[in-house]
């Protein structure tokens, strides 16, 4: 395959990565909108809130963290090869002639894009969807669930912190920064 053909395929792949980046950004915005609505409800609540609502808020916060992580990792994939890590040159040197994409680079970029999408964006979308459904469940349904704590602002904040931290740890362990072989 000629270097020109590889570069052309690389541009198509970058377009696909950009579309995944855009979709993840849109979904992050949706999750943030849901989270803002949940926070508004939580702030205005006079009585104890259902524990399941606190779990839904924490889940959306965790999903938002996953979306942001996906956006960052997908953005890294659109970086020109000249700037990939580890750098093979310093900014004071002229770059080597290997700054064009290779056939193996294409497959590695595609594999990384799919991994990010499957391990971050799709789970975050599912988590957000389930949390939105839970948010709108009537209190009569959630009252029969065997949750043994009274939820309030503080407990919701603690759950948000714990779930968000768990999402960040998961994202960092499953999606390291892109480094070519």
C-alpha cells in the first residue's frame, strides 16, 4: 500500500474518530444537563429524598466522568503522528522521516478508538439512561426497594464523590493514553 493511500485512509479514520469525539461530547452535555436537573431537585427538596434518587445522581456523575475521559482520549487520537508519545525527537531537532502514518498505525488507531468507545462511551450512555429512568420512577415504586438509609444532600454528595472516583479509576485503568508500538 502506498504512503499516500495510507494517509488517505488515515484521514478517513481521523474523521471517524472525530465523529466519536463529537458524539461523546454531545452525550457528556446531556449527562451534565441531567445532573444539573437532579442537583436542582436535590437542592429544593424539603424532605428526605428516596435513596434510589441519590444513587441515580451519583450514577450520572460517574457517567459524566466517563464521557469526559472518552472525549480526552479520543482527542488524543487525532494528534498528528509527529507529536505522538513517546517523542522520537526534541523541538530543537528536525523530525525524522517517520512522521507519516504506517499501515500498523492505522490498525492501532482503529483498535484504540473502538476500545475507548466500547469501554467508556457506551457504558456511560447505558448508566445515564438507567439513571434517567430511575430519576423519574414514582416514589411508590422506589419505596418498596430494600434500601436501608435515609438519603439527603450530604449522603448524595458522598455517593457522587465515591461513584465519580470509581469511574475515574476505572477509566484510567482501562484506557491509558495512546502510545504507538
